[in-house]
């Protein structure tokens, strides 16, 4: 079974055990590594049966996919940041962002409202160098970039996670694992269980998993890799729970109210149990 996820440390940590046969699953897993915006685009096509995607992208494909309650990235203090070489207004800026279907970009659009800016999409790993060179005015950064942006001579102008938490009182939904609806309920629940067990195995065997994480990471320093994992893999990654579900619903509702997505025809967006 093909499983799409990013090469970022939180994803490789979550799926290490599942990919390497350390937890039981009915069939072999074939990993497909891709940048999150590529995965988002593929989700729009229904290309992969199981895939990581942004919550904002999932809001557009809820009729084709359902979300697993495990394996995602959702929490507090995990939000995308807006960075620049120096303090400056957001309005009217050229803003590099990691993709139109990312949660980061949806949040920024909702924050900006009617205020104008010029979006410049690019692969997330290219954003900080582009800002540092002056190719763009601002960068909307995600993943491990939040840990290393000062090394590029950049300063933080806005924490969109803090803005979201202040607006809603809820943790921020960033990314999730989704299963295509045609795979059926039984396999979907088995996937949820296997992903949860894969996370628990990785926590119990951190040093065993580390070479796999490092082999795929953009930032190779061990302390940055573990900071990434410890920030984005948390209790919500094992199970969304009631608060995580409320956070996801709040994001979908705000995106619908802002005209970014349409309400789904199929409201049962979450795989139960697992």
C-alpha cells in the first residue's frame, strides 16, 4: 500500500516503525516521500490511498478522503511564522509561502483579510534563503525553519499559531493523515491503530529510528531534528481526542466563512476508533 508523507522529521518519526515492519499491518507499506504541497496537490487528484496532507488541503477533499485520528500534527506553540530581514508592514509585501493548499497559507489569508499582499509560492526549504537574499519581502515558514531562521539573519514578525490560539483558544491543526474513502472502514481503522502503534514504537526506540530521520531531513543537526519531533509529535498525534476534533472543525468553519472552501457533501470526515 502506498503511503505518502513528507521527509520532515515528525513524519519519518511517526512512520518509521510502520514502514520498517515493526508493527503489524495486513500488507507491506510503500513510502512515497514528497513535499507537503506536492502531497496536497496529489490529494486533489486522489492519487494516493493514504497520505499526509495539510488540514487546509483536506478541507477541499473531505468528500474523497477521511482523516485518521492518529499521525497528524496539531498542537500549541507549533504555528507558522512570518519572518523578514527587518521589521516592516505586512500589507503590500511580497510574501513567499509554502503553497496555496497549506494550512499556513490559509491562516495568513485569514489573518490578512482584505489587506493586499503579493503571494509568491515556493518549496518551503527555499523560503528563508529567498527572504535573506531580498528576492521577497516576507517569508511564511513551516517545519524545522522555525528553529533556524535567526541563522539567516531574519526576525519574526508574526506567529500565526499564537494568533490562532488567541482567536479560538484551541490548538492549531496543521497536518493529518487521510485515507481514501474507497479503502473501506475496516482497513481505515486498522491504519489508525497501526499509525498509533508506530508512534509509540518510535518513542520507545528513539536511537534506533534516528538514522532514518537523519537520512531524509533537510536540517541534519541532531538537536534540530529532535526539537522538530518533540514540537510536532505529541498527544494529539496519537489521538486527536475531543479537543483536536473541535480545533479541526473550527478551522474548517473559518475557512468556509472566509470563502476559502465549500462545505462538504459528506460530513463524516473522521475515521472513528482505530
